[in-house]
C-alpha cells in the first residue's frame, strides 16, 4: 500500500470515529459532572459511556439502534427494581445480587432481542445505589434522554445519516 492510500484510509478512520467518540465523551462527562462520584455512579457512567460510543456509530445495524439500547436499559431497570425489592424482604449477599442481575438481565436481553451488555453493568450500578425505587426511575429517564439526544447529535453530525432516518428510528422507539 502506498503512502497516499494509507493516509486517505487513516483520514477516513479519523473522521468516522474521532467526532463520534468526542461527542460521546463530552455528553457523558457533562452528565457525570452533575452527580456525585460514588462507586455505583462510576459503574453507571462507564456503562453509559459504552452505550454512548455504540450509539454514535454511524453504521445501520440492529445493535446500534436506539430501540435496542433503550429496551435493554428498560429491562435492566425493571429487573434491578425487582432484585432491589427482593432485598427489602430478605437481605442477599452482594455476590447473589450480582448473580441474579447478570443472569436475569443477560437472559432477558437475549429473549427480547436487545443484546446490549452495558445495560447489564448498569443494572449492577442500579442495585448498588441502595436508594428508593423512584430514584431509579428518574435515573432511567435521565439516561434515556441522554441517549436520545446523543443519537440525534450523531444524525446531525454525520454526513452518512439523515434526519429522516433518525425520525424513523425514534418513531420505532415510541
């Protein structure tokens, strides 16, 4: 491969991945600035950061769609809430909570065709928060808004994607 072709390939790589990575990092960093940095929040921001990188991908694949990711987070919050309620009845060891969350969320993601591993990490952070369920619901909606805004920014910033396609993707979500 000659130098000119190599530079062209690297430039395409740079344009296709630098801006989306920058957008994802800025959005998650701004959100993390608004919260206290606890262990559970650090785990949550790590998983949301991974989701943000996935959503800023401009390829059109099922795993990069808003519906898949939001369904995965919805499953994570529902199962986390159930495990949280179970812990109000009987206190379970952290390792049992981890087992339940990883197994139940992971299995449910496959059942609902919403494979998104960062949602499993989020479910772990949700249970570690040890806060009332309403807090989990607020947090879920904050994450969903963040992901929708991030996906919209991706459609606006990418020359490969059109706003009409975002509307179709968003419409499938609703």
